[in-house]
């Protein structure tokens, strides 16, 4: 028998063949109901005899209709689904103002220590002294970094913390006989949660315009002040990626008018260890632990959004809080005069506390400052790399933690910001924040954070530049058809909104296992 002496082809051929199952790396994964059937199960269980009387009238009227799978089928199904996810561990997240950065594995190791992972909020206080000490130390450093007088750890997320901060402002004003104040000033560039929070608490929202340089119009703030104004809700650095240069003047005007200064802490990652918000005159600020201190994004929970309060608002902090007593640390569980009471069932999210404090202690004060400085450096690097092909709306100031572009560079191309973002998916990157802030037309908001290397930033910038040049060259189909390589093609968002399919229905022709 002669030996095969023909080498493998080194070129690629062409074919009109299209896979029916998706690529081997990104398969089209069916639903559980489409894999299994209701007649079989991966395990054998004895028939259970349950008296309907025990169910209090809630017994099932219809068959369960839950597909049974073998162990390999179940395992492969969820592993294949996991491969469709884009995560911070698989690629860069350039989401402006969301600060999706690397979560150090040291944080995870600490959070999994049995002493933290296995405790229960209803344990006797004497048995959780270590946990209370951690909460106390975390509180200390949050107040130190912000130069504030009190902190509430219990809010479950940034928006929850924002609500608490405004509740403290409302309680303080009512206690001072100022309950008639019903107006909250909100800059046009603010996060959408700001006006929503104010409206939820019964306030009327008055928008403050931005100047042509992207910062808050200080004179407009002063002109809007009246005895009816309760507070201003301002983000600094703002959502245009700019530090408000007149923030102290704004704070003074607000306080002189008898109102309070709520600062949205979403962008604290840009200034932690460098600027203390309390020095700027803020009265309340929520801190997104997942953004600034590298805890996982909650995704609906578990999360944590502590709120720091000035001396004027400290008496209105909610319970519980940690205090040193005669027998060690104790939880103050009952409302004191003026305090808000509980805003959640227990003490907050211990896992997030452990991760955040681990991040603080492992970096130290100088390390936190460097992280903020590196975040600013990376954003300005992206801006410098791309400003020759992208359009920059605000050129008067260097950017802070995020680079902002508008869509004017796409004029005449037939390509929109959304199209551009969809094409970025085909290149292996999660899209940037789109169409926000609203003060910039077709906004593209990019935040690299401090955790991305120069090599990653260069690759991202190379892709962004190539896409921009291709759009200008007239290759609009690349963008309007994108994404082409994702597990799912672009949705008809209008149809999905108007005619949503909210329940899976078994098709008549669905093959059964015996077929």
C-alpha cells in the first residue's frame, strides 16, 4: 500500500452552502421543550401520592408539560447557552457610564470564605461579629473616600440608593418645616433614573439645559432656584464624560436657596481617591459598588448601592447600621428620631461588601487613585486615537472616564449609530452605549475603564477606525445587515414591541422522541 503523498489544501473554497444549525462555535440552540419530551426523564422517581386537600385549592388543573432530559442533554444545553454569552471575562465592555470592568479573582476568593458565605442575617449578633466588623470598616472607607458623615449600606442597587438619598432629603426638609418644596432640578444630560426617582417621590422635575461645551449651565441653575426647589440631582463627572468645573459654585447656590445637593455617583470610578465629593458640597451620593469597586453587576440582584450622607442628612440615615456597643459591634435595628427606618428586609448584600472591601484593601489609597487616573488615561487615549475619523461634540475639556462621539461623521453614509453598533458585534466587541446622553445626537459613549490594556484598546480602536472608514467608503450593507456572525440576527424591534410573543406554544409539527 502506497503512502498518501498529497498534502492538505491551504486555500479556502467558496460555497453557497449555509449551515442550518449555525456555526459550530455558536450553534442555534433549541428550547428545552424542543429537545426533550414529557414522556421521559433522565431519572427514575417513584410516583408521589399527594392529597389535593393539602394544596388548599391550588392543585394543578393541567399536565405539568415540563420536558424531561437526560443528564448529558441538560448539561450540554446549558453549556451551549453559556457559550452565547458575552461577558467581561471573554471580551471588552465599552459601555459608557456603566463601568463594566474586571472583577479580580481575589475578591471572589474572599467572598467564598465560609465565614462570609455561610452566615445568615437572622443569626445572633454575637456570632457574626466578623461580618459586622467588615461592614463597619467598609463604611469607614466609603465615608473617608467621599468625606461624608454617614453611610447606609443596605440599598440593593444604585437606583435604590438614589431613592434613599432623595428620601433622606425629603425627610430632612419635612422635619425642618420645608415640606412645601416640591421641585427637583435635573440637568438634561442626567441618567434617566434621576427624574424617575424624583417623580416617584412626588416631586416635579425641572430640566436644566447644558451649555454648548457639555457642562451644566450654572446661570440656568441659579435662575431656576426658588423657595419651592428641594434639590438638584447632578452627576459629576457628568454623562458627557466631563468634570463639572463650576460644581462648587452650583453647590453654594443650591445651599443658599435652602435646597440640597444630590450627586449621582455612577461615575465615581473616574475620581475615587483623587477627589472627595464631600469637598465639592454634596449632601448625598449613591455609590455603585459594581461600577467603582469591582463587584459583579447585579443584573437584577444581588447588588449593592450604598449611600453616603452629609452631616445635615446623617440623622435621617435608615436602619440598620453598625455601632460599637459595650459588648462589641451591634446592629441598630430600630428607628431613632427622624431616621427613615428600614428600606430592605435585612442588612444588604454581604457578598458585595466583602468584594468591595477586598478591592479597597488590596489597592490601598494610592492604588485606588491610580485606578481612577488610569480610567481617565484610557478614555483620553481612545479619544486621541479616534478623533481624526470620529466627530467629537465637546472639545473644550479633556474627557474623564469616557470618550463621547456623535454621529455627524456618518452624515450621508446611510449608516446610523445603531447600524454601527451592530457591525461592532460582528468584530467581537460589545457595542458602546448608544444615543445617550440625549444632549448629543446619535451619541456613542465609550468607557474603557482602568482594567483594559493598551493592546486591547489598540485592537478596539483599530476596529472602530476600520468600520468608520468603511462606512464613509459607501459600504452601507455591511452595517444595515449586521450582525451577520452573531447567534441571532437583528431583531425587528418595532414589531417586537407591538406584537410581542411572550409565551412559547408547542407547534403541531414538533417531532417527538419516537419520531
